[in-house]
């Protein structure tokens, strides 16, 4: 549990040389052709996450008129008499 709390602190302390070494290690592991695909996938993931967050925010900020609209058709249907004889 304590190590999970230290991860953001560790990432925040990385400077230029550390990032360069990490980038070179990734380059060696995945190769030059795979990195653009990985970054593209990461970008799409971030984009879809932000889109989902925006949709959730809009849904939460939407007025509660949908409850009133849902009750309105039921009220109109109850105004009609049910016991009419058909000719």
C-alpha cells in the first residue's frame, strides 16, 4: 500500500536524463516501428477517456426535466376514459 503512494512522487522527480534513459529502454524493447503505434493507441485511449468524462459531466449537469417528461405521457393516457364501449 505504501509503495503505491510513492509512485507519483517518483515520477515527479524524473529529470531529463532519466526520461532519456527510459525512452531508450522503450526503444530497445519495442523497436522504432512499434512506438508510433503505441503512442497512437495511448492517444486514442486518452481521447476516449476525456470524451467519456465530458459526457458524464454533461449528463450530471442536465436538468431533471426528463423525469417530468416521462410522467407527462402517462398523465395524458390516464385522462382518457377506460370504460368506453366500442361500436
